C-alpha cells in the first residue's frame, strides 16, 4: 500500500501511455494501492454499500485504524473512494465508491469469489508443496 505521505516515483511521466510493466509508469502506485491487502478488502467491502469508518473497520477485520485511514486516503486520492462528511452534529463521515471504484471493486470481488470457491484445490496444492 502506498501511504498518502509517500511521494510518487520521480521518474513517472504522466504524458506517457500507461504500461504497468514500465518502471516509471504512473499506474504502478495505483495498482499497489488497489491490490495491497487492505486496499482490496476495503474496496470489496465498499462494494456492499457506503460505510462509516468504524463500521468499515469492523467489516475489514484485522485492519488497524491507522492503516485503514491511510488506505482510504490513498484510494480517495486515486479517485476510487468518495469521502462524504455528513452535515450532522457531531459530524459523521461516510465512505463509498466512485463509479471507477465500483468498476474496480467488481473485478476484485470476482477474484475474491474465485479464490474462496477454489480453496479446497488451493489447500490441496499447498499441502502437496509443503510435503516435498
């Protein structure tokens, strides 16, 4: 996960066509934000609907408050997550997916479903590998 306070690659040229395999490609940090452990889980959870921070933290079991905050900031910066401050007293914040975020989350949830349904095969492969 690229933390929001970390600089993007200095050699990145935004005018070039995206090629994730190229060292300076601007898509690399975005892909890292999306596919990091917490980015994937946050996006998949938000695909279920909007969440307030504490509810999202409960849904993404195991993430620290700090990591979830950094993850949401990075995904918001990338245009995948919308942070909405509700005009209530006290103020409440709700997170949801942008159209792009929903598109990305749909791909991630398909991958998650595939992995979850194929866990018996994966577990068998792991056991075979470990026995060698």
